[in-house]
């Protein structure tokens, strides 16, 4: 197991992980969503491209995460890597790249993810509406404060 910076030749694997994971974060919504591939989603692709990307590698890339300034922008784990601590280890690594307060955004209904983030000291500070592929989603902003 190792966590390393993203390389260009990881891109197709990242797209595959995203395709197998993106809709899972919306699993607890009462609406149905149509998947929009990362390379076709202008907003999320632009955020991906300007972020620092890390991959979790264990017999191939199993997960990736993105950090931009103090914001964790993405963390996606391939279904074969779930329930094995992959996401937790990658999340810790992403946090280690941020000095001071950190933030992230999560679907309000995604309680499993929110519980994980709370274990790392995050708390909900805002609720707002956003969209995924044209459908409204209620989201939360979560912040992790650091003691000075």
C-alpha cells in the first residue's frame, strides 16, 4: 500500500473509479440521478484539474482524493477497496496536506460519509442546495477547526 501523487497515466483509472463511485454518494437521496462522467462534467473536471490529486495504490490504483488549498474536494474508493480502511487512510493523508482549518462538501443525506468526517473533527456549518447533472441536491459544508 502506498499513497502517491497522481500521474497522467492514472487518468483512465481515475475515470473508472469515479464512474463506479460517484452515484454512491447520492444513494441516500429520494431522487434518481443519471451518471455524468467526470470528463464530461465541466465544473467537476475543472475542480479536479486545479487540485492536488493523490492516489492510493495497492495492486493498482484503488482510490483517489483531491485537495485544493484547505478544501478536500474529492475522495473516491473503487468498490473493491471499500470496507478495508482505504478511504480512511487516504482521508488522513489528504488532511496531512492541509495546514489549519479544512473544509469539504457532502450530500446532506450521505450519513456514512458524514459520520466518517465527524470522527476526524469535522462538523456541519452550512446547508445549501446545489445540483448534480441538473437535479437539485441538498448539501452540507463541513469544517474541521484546528486549535491555535
